[in-house]
């Protein structure tokens, strides 16, 4: 079931990320160049909203001052970097239907504001055409295969915290023409990836799922039941049962979109039969079925039962897909709908400036856009340490961003970062070429 070539996909692959970084950087350079050569678009340098990107977790670049060094280097201003996957260009690559649509969406991106607070678009800088040229090959889905020779598309990688967390519309719609069944991934917890798949990708692409597989592990249930990460290997049926309400909430959330759900238990060697049975029993109480999946160890043979059940569920015609909110709902109410319907929060906390900004965007014609909530993937709340299925919390929105080209409003909540930092011990410390020239340390 593993997709290969693993080394290429984990490193540079076919250039999707490099092309996006290059196109994004071209626009960054053209904005500063436009200001340097007379600023015909009348950009207010204090209101340049287009941040730079690099495909590396580098916390030192989150907030910088650029263009230092005198007249020849332009006008000094505050700037900053996000990671490449957080770029709006990445989201656009994954939502565009074709090259024409790609160029239109790129042109629609807002890069700055004038002193009168009117927006300056990418098309005003005349960058969309060249950016499309840089992205023309990256728009082609990457065809790879599993170890058992099944075809798979790997295309794009929008950050599920800041964007919609799904592969490209082109890859999905192409696969739907080529196969009887198409399985596509929505990143991070179902409260992020699945919600955005339903409310953004399906809405934009005009597609709908016939069934949903929620992937769970015994270890995750134990962690949500209060067990420390270092102790997850020991059998603890009570902790599994205590953590299962987290899974139950995901099941209920996905079912609220009108799609039938099946749970795949991703098997670890240390999982006991009693722990696995506890998950199965809980899921059955929720009106769904959980199936043990051993594909990591046994490949396709270890997940055949699951595959047959998913196919039967997809063929059943039980799906009655619906989005969580209509296009016409006011933007702040859309945020509330996600907070209350998916996170089970009591409400949303946002100051007057944020509410006023949303109203301004509605008046500018952006009120029908869906919401993309940026928050931690570790909890239904914005507190990554709060496990289980908490209630009695609120969703704090600290900032909103308009992704006019991608076609959604980003609500940044809690302490989520669009430029993560490396951990104390980065994985890169153990990656090397061995004496045979092969790569080691990627696992």
C-alpha cells in the first residue's frame, strides 16, 4: 500500500513545490520592483499584504525588515515569510480547473492596498502571465504507483491549517475519469481536512463523496483518554474507551454532511485485541462500523476487507451530500457555523476590527466565499493540549485574511503559525547518503 518512489516524494519530487516557490517569489520581486520604479499602482508600502515564502520551517524569517542598504535597494519595509505550502499560489494550483482558470485566479490575488484602502491585485502588477508560465508543468498531476502497482496521483500540498488541505481538483477529476473507485485524502484531523474538503473543495469543484473513511488508531484513542505519549505502548482498554468520544465527534461531524462513514483502525503491532475491540464496539454504538486495517505490514491483503466494505458503502447510494452552510450566509455566521457545528464551541470571539473587515469584504463582493479556519490539528479547540471531545469552549479569531484568488476567507485562530519552526531534534539530523549512495533516515 506504500506509494513509491518515497525518496523523491519526500525530497524534491517533480518540482511542484519549487515551481510554486518560484512563482510566489516572482510576484514578491515584482511588487517591490513596481514600487521602486515609480509605483504606478499607488501601493501603500505600509499595506503590502503579500508575504514571501520558502519551503523550510525557519522561525527566524517569520518577521523581517527588507530592502535595507540604501537607495539602490528600494524602500525599507516590514516583511515576513510563510512556508511554501501556506502560499495562496499553492491553494490556487490545487483548486484551478485548467491553465486559463489558474491565470485568472492568480490575477485575482490581492497583494497590497492603496492609501484609500482599495485593493491592488496581482493583475495590476502584470505578474499573472509569467507566474502561469512558471506553473504550467506543475499543473500536471504526478502519476506514481504503490508497491503493488496501483496508480496514484500525488499533486499539490496546501497546508491544512491555513488552506484546504486536499490534493488538486485536477488530480481528483482526472482520477474519476480513469478508475471505478477514487480514494482521496483530506489532511490532518477530520475537523480540518474533511470539513474543508466538503465546504471548500467539493463546493468549488462540483464534486461530492459517496463515502468517507475516518482513520483512527488505538494509540490516538489512548492519548485522547489521557495517556502520555511515552506510555502509549502499554495496554489500557479503559483509556481507549475514555478517548473514543473524540472519534465519535468526528463520526457525527462527517455524517452531518450527509455522507455514510466507515472507520479504518490503522493497526500498530502493539495494539491488543481488547483495545481494538473496544474501538469497534464504540463505533458500532455510533451507528457505523470499524474495520482493522493491517496494510502497513501486509500491503493490500491487510486491507482487503476494508476495501470491499468501502466499495459497498460507496455503491449503496446512501450519500445525500450537503455543505455545512449556504454561500449566501454572512461571513461571520459561517465562522460561527463551523465553530458550533464542527468544533462544538459555544461561540466565536472576534474584536470589532475583524467583524468590520468581514463586512467590508461582503460589500466588495466577497461575501459568498467559504471560510477556511486556521487552527491546531491536535484538538477541537485552539488549545493543542485539550484532548477528547471538549465542550464549553469558544473559538478565538485573531486575524482574517482574504484569499481572493483561491476563493476563500482564512480565519486564523489561537496561536497557529503560518511559518512553523523546527523541533529540538530535526529529522534532518539523521538523514544521510550511505556508502552505496542510498538515502537513509527518511523514516
